[in-house]
C-alpha cells in the first residue's frame, strides 16, 4: 500500500454503527516503515502507520 500526497485515507471502524474515519495525505514519512501525515475531516492532523483496516483512494 503506497499513498501519495493528496490521496485519501479511509480507516474502517472496528465497532458497529460507527462511520469510517477519512483524511487526506499531507506527507509520506519514513523509508523502511511507511507512515503518513494525515489531515482528518475534523481538521486534526496525525501520523498514521497503515494497518489492515486502512484503505487508500488515489486521487489523480
């Protein structure tokens, strides 16, 4: 899974009746371990290390 700046990240909720968390990739960090700086829909930013509950929506 490789994202580029501007792609969208969707983190699926692990709890029923909870909406997925969505954000936009601001930066790709690290060489050996992929991490992304993400700005979430609510305006907060964090560093995300993608797991099995994450999928990408590539924006061209």
